[in-house]
C-alpha cells in the first residue's frame, strides 16, 4: 500500500462523524439570521474511542443587498 492509501484508510475508513443539534432560521430586514448549536463527535471505529468532541455555537446574519431587475420599455 502507498502512503496516500494508508492516510485515506486511517482518516476516512476508520473514522466516523456524528452531528446533532438545533438551528433556527429567521427572516430579518435585508436577509436571514441563523442561531443555534451544533454538536459533533469524531470517533475511531476500530478502537471504538472518541477522538474529538466539539460544541459549536452558531450565530450568523446573512444580508442581501438590493436586487434590481430592469424591465423593458413597453411602448
């Protein structure tokens, strides 16, 4: 096996990622607001051990500028 194959096997084939959490999406002036929490666990399936636990708070606003749609002149 090559080094690349060993790396892929160790990172992708042996590990699993679990995601859970809740996110709310609300409409605001000029965009949307996203708020919530996401929990993630990286687990080694061969050794049956958790390698990494992450608790990520999410608080974001996405604003969209004006959208102008030109209309043709109708005589």
